């Protein structure tokens, strides 16, 4: 390794480390941008969130019945870091029928192949909500949208209307909402501390833009919507106050002569850069010759150079930029001089402990793959299959680069108990999350070059088998569906559950090998 190389890598890492980043990444693709015609959305839930996978069944409701509105759904596992239990903020009228949904920190699927990814944007202080009045948090809106919307458009309209009526209490958020035909980027913000429900004004400001069918995009904790065409209802949905809320907050002056650009008004992304967006565009559409310094001005979406597979998306979520100047394990601090040559430490890795980074004086920055992840998924929605089979989330726990992505079909009716329980304060071999967390931590905090290959010997053969089995399992499920849909659901339930149990057991065995 030359000193010129050392100096260049040090400069790159120093610059990128200074940028900083939030958590959570969504990558999406329209049906004409994918190799098989599926619509893809995705999400990494980075941070300490509720990764318990709970299936809430469909239900019929009596006239006058009310639905509770909760705060704290994202962290509703046993008390963690003093955050406490769920708090009921109010209730709203229930609808006659609610669909089956998959509830987790950020609920992500329903029985009709409506699938939702999430990424937090944040907002200016002037927009901070009146918490004495507003009651809707993003995860509660997701529950209502999934329970009441049979398409992406319906779910967005449900969430937008409820936020306007009952007040949006959360930070600026983005949801990537897909169904078998479309995928949308839905962004929502509070409207400030002066809003009251009796004011008659919308309690939220929101906009949704459809991703063209032959395009991909990425949302990495930053607003992506630019100029809005209010006449193009095929590609835009929005609240009536989408401009006025910015004017009232002093974020936009119509007299300035400047065009109204959503991402500049509500997120002010000008001057911001993000490693993740640059990486996704550079990998999927390299002909664009994307410049890192221009990330804030990237187009909303782009046509990929070649059609994208679900495996391509998963590979991006495992990405640590190996082989590029941005790879964290190539920082010169990892190298030491031994027997007349520079040797990389066996402890060098993309997710070393914060203590080791501090010891070596290293500055970290955000890759797409994060070891501090609660759960992740990349989904396929497919219009040529029954909903039970067509909607599948490739789902997993902890680090998306270190854990298997397991096919979770929306036709599944239950999952193993160990995937529905979690206590982050106490190591427990009955909670699946701990298996994947501990295996990842052991690799990252010990000799990565020694331990990581042992993990990959377990992970990659298992993953390749899951990919290979997708077509035959779905063919068998379709044959059963044509005879009896209940038999189809039972097959998919048994299949997903068997993979979850197998993966969990394999990782507990791996942990014992790594430890002993």
C-alpha cells in the first residue's frame, strides 16, 4: 500500500465522515425497471426499534366502533432506555372492514400487496407540531393506511386525510408505498405549534410523487420530491396547503420569484450530500457519471442502465463499498508495518466498535449496510399472481449484510414465536433477534478477517438456496391456490416459518462456534 494511497483514502474518509447521516434507507423500482416486472420497495430500520413481527388479522367492525390512536408503536417492546410503554393519544371512527396487516416498528404490508418502506427526514423547528392537539405519528398512520387501503394510492389518501384531520405530531417522514402496479414516494410534515383541530386548517402538509414505471430511486433520510405539477394527477397527490404551509412558516416567499421546490422548502437539501444516494445511482445507473458533490440536485428518479432484480437491491443493502476508495476497512490507521511491508490488521472491518474507532482516531460514516439495524426488507409486488403469493418481503433481523433475507409472503398467517418476542435489555436465546445480533457483533468486535468468513460460510449457501427455491415454491403455492386458497396460505406459512427456524438455529450454532 503506497503512501499516496494512504493520503487519498484518509482525505476521502475525513470528508465523508464530516458529512454525517441519519438512519434508514429505502430503494425502490417500478415494474418496467425490474427483470421480472415486480414492483420493489425496501427499508432498513436502523436503530433500536421494535423488530417483533406481529400479524394483525382482518376484521369486521360494528357501526360506532372506535379505533385507538397510539404513540410509541415504534418502540413498543419491554421498556428500553427509559422510553416506557405505549400511550393512547385518542381514538377515531373505525371502518366497517380492516385488512390483515404485518405490524412491526414501522408496519410494512397488508394482504393486498400494499407494501411500505420508511425513512425519517426531519423538519425545521418552525414546523414542530402542537403536541397538545396533533395525535397522528407516522407508524400509526401506516397501520391505518394498510388496514384501509387496497392500493398504494388508497393507502396514501387514507394517511394524508387522517393526518390533515387529526393533526400530524411526528417529524418529517417519507414512506415509499408500493402495490403490484405502482410505487410512490410519500412525504409528510407537521404544520407548526399554532395548529389546532378546531382551526379548520389541515393538520399536516404532504405530497406524494409516483416513480415512473421504468425508473428507480433511493430515499436516504432526505426529501426527494422537487417541483410539483398540480395538474398531473397520475404522478402527484398532495394536501391542499402544500404551498401555503411553507408560506405560513416563513419557509417560502411567493414574491421572491423562485419556483416552489418541495425539497428545498421543507427539507432544504441544498448543500447536503449523502453517500447512500450517490452509491445507489452510481451502481444502478453508472452512465449518469454521478458527482458526489451534486447529490442534492440529483433527479427524483432515474432509468437504470439495465433492469434490476431483487438480488441487485439486496446486494446494495449489503454494500460496504469494498474495492472503492470509500471502504471503511481501508483507512490507513488499520495498517501496520511488519517485515518490510504494510499489513492490514485482522480487526479492520466496516463495522468495528466505537471504542476501536476512538482508539485509532478513525472517523466513521454511513454505509448503506448498518450493523445498528433492527430489521430490514426488500419487497416484490406482482400483478400476475394472487395477492397471497405475489406480495413477498425478503425480511431479516439486524445487519442486512450479515443476516439472511427470508421470503415472507403476505399470505402467511403466522410466524415462529421467537420472531414475535424481544427484550433488548436481556440476552435471550428464545428471541430470534439476539441470534443475528450476537453473530454480527462477534465478527465486528473481534478479529473480523478471521470471524467474518465463518459467518459467510453459513449465510451465503443458505441465501442462495432461498433464492433458488422461490420459483418452485411459488409454482406449488399457485397450484394449491387454484384448488383451495387456504391450502396455499398454509404452504406459505409453513415454508416461511421453516426458513426462519432454520436460520435462527444455524446462527445459534454459529455463535457457539465463534465463542468456543
